[in-house]
C-alpha cells in the first residue's frame, strides 16, 4: 500500500508539472545564495584548504558558511518553495570558485572575501565542492522540475575570479614566496594587487584570454574596462586560443579523484578546440550545465560589459542544449515544457524600458532597479499601471522587479508586509530574495567592515522565522501563481487604491488599504447580484449597485474574483 501511495503521488506530481499554467512573464522567482540558505551536509563545509572561521562575525562575513545543494533539496522536499507560490528557483553559480581569499574592501582589505556567492569562477567545468556533487545538483533540479518549478543559474561571462595567494600556490601559476598554509590564511593589509602582475603570467589565463592593463584599454568604455579590477575576458577576440596552462595542469593533477564533481557534459570541453576564441570556450562551458541538468534560464551579470553578439551566441547555444536535454530525457516532466531558455540581465540602472537590441539577442527582461522599496500602498496603482502598459506594449518583454537582492538591501524592513503586497501584485516577474519572507536580519558584525553590503548576505534565519510575514508572502504568492492575470493582464485603474487586471479568461480586482466602512467599486466588471470572494481572506460579498463591501480585511489588501 505504501509503494502504491508513493506511485500515485509521483504520478500526480508528474501530471501537475506538465500541465501547470506557467509563463515566464508571470513568474515568481526565489533568489537564494546557496552557501547561506541551508546546510544539508556539514561534511562538505571545508574544501581546497579554505579557511572558514577567523573567530568573529566581522572576519567571517565573506567566508563560506556551509549552505549547499542538499540543504536546498531538503527545503524543496518540505514544500517550502511550493508553499510560497514560487515558479522559479534562482541559485547562485555552482561552478568551482577561486580557492583563496581576495581583499574584502578594496585597498582597505579589512576582511577576507571568498567566492561563496558564485561570482568568482575558477573552473566552469565542475562543481564547487562546498555546494555538493554533480548528483546533488541532479537531484535538486529533478525535484524542483517534478514540482513544476524552473531552475535558473547565473551566467558569469565577463570575467573569471580574482587571482589569490592560495590559488597561485596550489595551481603553480605565480611565485608568492608563501607556503600553502600561509597563503590560505588572510593577512590584513596585504592582497593580490601588491604582488599580482597576472598579465605576465603565461601559466594563468594569460594575455590571449584577458585584457591586460599595459595594453591601454579604455577604462571609460564598458566593453573594454576591467570592472572592479577583475580580469575581464577578451570577449570581442575572434582569434583561436589555447586552453590556459593552469587549467590543463589542474585537470591532469586531479584525475579521476574529481569525477563526482565534474560536469559530464563538460568533459569534452576540457581539451583544445581548434578555432575557438575565449568567448567560445566560456559559452560552451556555461551551456554544458543546460545540457547536463536541463537548466531553464540564466541571470546574466553586467550585460552592457559584454559584446551584444556574444549574448546572442550564448542564447543560441543554451537553447540548443536545452532542446537536446529535453530530447534525451523523455520521461522527465520538464522534457514536455516548450518555453525557450530564459535570459534576464543586470544592466546598470535599468528600469522596465524595452531594450530591442537585447530582446533580439535572446533576453526577455532586464532586472528592474527602480521598483519602490517602501511599501507605499497609496502610490502603487499608477506605477502598476505603467508596468502593465509596458507588458501590453511589448509582448515577450516584461518587468523583472525585486525588493532586495545580493548587492542591495533597500526594502523597508519594518514594512515588509506592504512591500510584499506591492511586489507580488505587480505586473511582470516578481523576485523574492531569500529571507525577505522570513524577517532575516543583517549580520551586525559584518556591518563593521568597509564593505558593509556583506551584512545582508547573512545566513537564512530558519530558527527565528517571522511567521506572520511568511504567511503573507505565501498567501499572495499562491494567489499570484493561480491567477497569472495579476502579472500579465491589462490593467484598468479605478481610483488611487483600486485597479483591475483583465485577460480573456480571468478578472482580478485589487484594492489596497481597503476600509470596511467603504464599498469597493466594481461596476463594469461584475453585474449586480454576482457573488464575489476575497481570495486573501475567503470572505464573500454580493455586488449591489455596482459595488461590494466585505466584513473585514487582512494586511491592507483585498483581492476579488468571481465566486466559482
């Protein structure tokens, strides 16, 4: 009987996953930093000789904290994302990161900064051991897919990670005069700029791959500058290059011992490919994760810093890889999905404006930096109108809005209920940053550093969840998921606190700051005598003289639909 029940549950999940009414423009995206979310396997917390504990929250602000894919999988199996109404889980990059530390605050170097966030890739062809194995990744993606949830990663295309003392010693690409133990430990006041002349290192990425400072690049041009001192790839280069020596040596040295972490679809990419330029290798490495796991989308970093035609090349390569994955996994529910691979990107200070060149290159949105962060219910209706009009004007392009993300914590922490209302009822994609829904607090020790932004990448607060805020996010998220018209419908603004979203099959009326003593105008939407239900509370009312009044509301919001 137990096996039969499990089979029925699996069948139900399969049927739901292939029939769910999903569209990227109406998605609710949950963005988490894997290393900060949940530690499912403490045995993988220390790898590559990294030091993770320097004795204080301040110094540990940017070390690895133990979160991994098994932890995310555990929460997925508990239904955490499903209960939030989440359609997409966005994981920080899982590629192997630089092993050592770089300066925490530029020239100050007051704490060690590691690649825990996935932005400092060392080797695109394998997993970072701190996150887990290839099989851990496969189990997580398969579980999320079985629940009808898409998976996004980051596409770190602009640059590899910084060189570090530890990497130089372990990979042998530069003389440091340090032992491995000395190189592993953070030394305040000293960092790679004091010894790194990486443009002279033929054993590292080298001049064929990277923009070198002595070549006279225009540092005012996004396409040629070295952002934050990072060693940028020469993505405009068309001449063929050889693989970096340190990578070939690394792969030979690791041998079969590293098999559990090597992406099988990247094995053939760990050799010379005649005619390939640097960007051709990086694009192939990124696309291999789609081919192996069926990844559904990417957030692309600093898109204006990379040649536009290279983004188109990445889009084509990843869509081809996704098609091959679907063809080779006919029994997987995600193989029946027909939506193309999704690309969004960070373009400095982008809003919801349509970018036709990037749309032609395969993008469907740019991250919206200007979504309001203070939960202003009195002023949100006109903004929603502008967003809804944008969705209608540019099919295939939509807002991608957030309250907080990995480099900005702007939302009013004392008004997250209203902030959630403004975000989750907004047209277009809504991105939740991990902990927005639980009252996660910044790490106070990390705020003492020169880079205080590290403080809001604190560990997920599983032991101190704000249950009232969580329930509000869950309720709105479920309503949003069940009624895509909220994100993609045409908006009819009725007054400063009331609007409707309409499409061919659904009508939703949204009232913010409702007053039980005041009736809600619904004339033209529903006829007198129609029974309406507030989807948030379950309360009902009958339309009389073109309006409705409910007995009470929760959390300053009423969401109405025809009673079915």
